[in-house]
């Protein structure tokens, strides 16, 4: 581990401990005003995650924000790093809940914040429980909360996008919500590709593709909605972006950057 790794770990533990009273207040607020509770929760989480990006020295380049619908949507992204979640939540307007692996709910303080922003814990080994989780995600979308899923099911080790798991689009289909493809690159270089649990500075690019609604696809395309999203993500990863994109640098400040 290096200094950035220690600072990252220290800050995560510090944040989870000192915000314990606030989490309790927000859980009480959620009983009477779930939308306001979620809004405030995302503010706290976004602030913390942007601080983690500053600690890591990460510069984020964003493109396609204009493609994000004003209504709740299902974000569908490729996955190669824990920093994918940090970057996505940091830049998505209003924030989003994530479909996460079931083991994370065993970390009480972390799971509490994840519940407040409507994250879901997916048991990949239990199909029946997995379906219940996906249906709950559809309910969240209907209630006005956007969701984010990584349909590969796990982080890619080689940077290639693995086939999407069946049923990954089901919550969008059930809620008739737009699907927004999200392409993320450069995140694994911050942590996963480094030896010795080291965190190193770098640039992460995140692009939001054109949304589509499964109900508006042809009968054949409805069957391959996951493939359509995957192809869109793949195209964004290999196609350079010539336009200006909004982003924030390693100090967390918002700026315009060119990704040409």
C-alpha cells in the first residue's frame, strides 16, 4: 500500500463513523419523505466520493450528459474497477442507486448508506432471490429513483466487456424506464492494475450514450436489449469523442475538458 491507499482507507472509515448520527436522521426522514431523504443522502455520498477522487488524484472526463433523461432511468455500464461506482455517482445528476454484490450488505455502516441511496444487494447464487431484487429495482424506478447495473456480473480483468447476464434489463422493462448505456475507461489503472494495493493518479473517462426504451424496440430487438446496450458501450469505448465534455480534475473542481 502507498500513502494514497492509506489516506483512502482512513477517509472511508472516518466518514462511515462520523456520519452515524446523520444516517439515523435520514432513516427517520425516509419514513415520511423518502425523496428528500434520498436527495440529502446523495449529497453526502457525492461529497465523500469526490473527496476520494481528490485523494487518489483522479481526473474525470465526462461526455454525453445531455443524453441523460429527466425521468428515472436504468444506467447500464461496463465494469472493471471499484472506481467505476465512485466516478458514476460523482457525476450523475441527482445520483443513482447501484445493484451491488450481496456480500456488501454485511458491512453495516457502508450498507446503511447504500440503503439510503436505494442500492440493491444481488445474490447471484439464488435465482429466486435475484429476481426479487430485480423486481424491487423496478419498483424503485417507478417511485422515481434511477438505478445503475453492471450486467457483466463482476469486474472485467482484461478490459474486455464480458457478455451481459440475462435479466439485467428486466427492471427497466418492468418499469418501462429508459436505458442509458454508460462507457467507463481508465478506472482500473487507478487501483486494480497496480501491485500491492496501491492507488495511483490517472484519468477516468465516462460517457453516456443515447437512451432507449425497451417497449419501443421491435420484437426481435426486445429479445436482445442487453446486446444493444453492450454494443453501444463498446462503440463509445473505441470511438474517440471530438466534442467538449464537462468534468472535474483531481482537486474535484468542475471544468470543461477536451476529449478529442
